[in-house]
């Protein structure tokens, strides 16, 4: 689950045309149930009216550094003390320079100086003309902020307001929200852990245009990758083609077939704290793949199939927590416990494949090596993934 609900986020908006995108960013943070305090520079107010942000956040917008103090609100001091994170988006070249140099001549810069020594997440989203971004001074200032713990998001490549095309567009608001979410979870239950997750249904080529595959959407594996990221893990996601957006912060390793997946797991599992095999791997593949599209003809067609390797049974993973999945249509518990023992797993997640595959929801039973079981009732796969990741974190904890 997201780390944003209930968090107090200071959103600094500086004076660039991308300030209008900060409105969507504020809206997304509010929708994520965060409390958002907006601080606008004088230049930012030339692009967007403070009332816009106040309407979205339902909180006053901060501007002048000398705004009135009271017992309840002490300007930048209160903002800094109460903030769970600071985000500056868009961050212009001028604002980046101020923050790097430690200047304190407006509400945003003094709030930054007061808040960041507390060690809260600090996310900066640059937005400016390409030649300004590439200037040695800007790059030096960004390096300074990065060395102090700031996470720099973007900028993106594309067309700018001037008509120029290059590196300088503010990253999409959803990407900034994702980066902030990860930063807030950096000290989570899987902090410092490296997790390898497989996802999606493998595709076994019959000819250049046809494959044998299954109904897996990859949603469960992607949700587990996202939940692991939210818990502070370093995540490698080995995935077949799914059409799903890759969770921000995950390292994607694309594969297609079961043999591709086996090779990728062997390459990336070394040193991992946990291997989570959520992918639906084909048990069989065509013995041969036709060089050209197979033409239809009268009479039946016979395709010879050969066994694919059992990846969990094949790959040696000393010191790595092994998590399997059992997507069954009958005798779910018996089949799951058999796989748990036969494949030497630490835990296995079992479900009814007919209800889970392709759906946004899932209901699972987690079986552990020591005989325990945990029922997770029907819920969105994001929720189920969080429960699975919590169970993995508990198993990893005694391992140090």
C-alpha cells in the first residue's frame, strides 16, 4: 500500500511555466490522502493563482517569508517541523541554485533550510530550457543537492513552451508522486533488501506469429513488486509482455518464454534476499518452432510438446528466501502443500486460478514451511500484495 496517506507534504512551487503541472501534482497527493501545504515563490504566482492550490488542498497557500505568525502557525518553522517530506516541483534553475547554496530569502528557501536537516525525504523535479539544465552551474547545484540526500526526478525529454525540444520538461506528476512514495518507504520493512519478482504468463512460440500461453495478466506480480518497493526494497522485476506500467523504481528485465525466464532468474537471483515466482510459467513448449507461419489444411493438426524446466526446482538459491505460487482449480491446499515441500520453498501463495487470472481482485492462502497458514480474503491485488510482502518481511527478519 502507498506510504502517502496521512503524511504531511510541503509542495514548493517555483516560477516556471510548468507550475501549472504542479496543480495536478497537488491534486494527486490529495487524492492519495496526504495533507498538502503549498509554498509558492513570487514568480510562481505569475503563472498560477494561489487560490487554485488553496481550492485543491483546502489549506492556505504560503508565500511571503514574513507572513504573520501565531501560536498555532509559525511560518516556515511550523512547516519544517510538521513536514514528512518536501517536494519542489517545478524546480527552476534559480530555485535549484538557491537551495544548493543555502540561501534563505523567500518562504520556500527558508523552509528547505529548516526542514531538510531533519532527514525527511526531499524530492526535486527540475524544469527549464535544455541549455539551462545542461549548464555546468545547474549540474553542479543538482550534484550538491543529490549529495545531501535529495532525490532528483527528471527532467523529461520533449517539447518545451519555447518550442525547443530537449531535456527540460518537468517529469509527469504521477512519476513525482511515485518517487515521493518510494522515498517515504525507504526505511520500511524491506529496507536494504534485494527482491527478485517474476510476473506475467510465459509465451511459447509455435511459429513467428502464434504462441502457446495462459490467461495470466501479470497484475499480481506487478502488485507485489510495487508493494516491495513501498516497503523499501531494491526490486528486480522479471516480466513477460503484459502491457502494465512498470512500477517506478523497479529494474525491469523483459522475457518472453519459460527458457528466457529461467535464464533471467539465474542471472539476477544471486545475492537476492528473496525470489518471488509470481509468473505463470508454461509447463510445456512446442518441440520445434516453425520458421514461417503454419498454414491451415484439411484434417487435424498435431503439435508435439516437451517439458519446460521447473525454474524453482532448477535454480540453486542458497541464502535466498524462496516464494512460490500455486494457481489451482481443484484440491488447492493439497497441491499447494505438495509444491511447497517438493520445491523446497519457504512459503507458497495459493489461489483459485479461475477467479484470480485477469481479475483486479484476489483471495489467497499462504502456506509456510513450518505448517502455518494465513488466509487473505478477497481484496484488490494491491492489498493482497501488501499482505504477501508483510509475510515475506517477517520471514526475512530473523535472518538479519
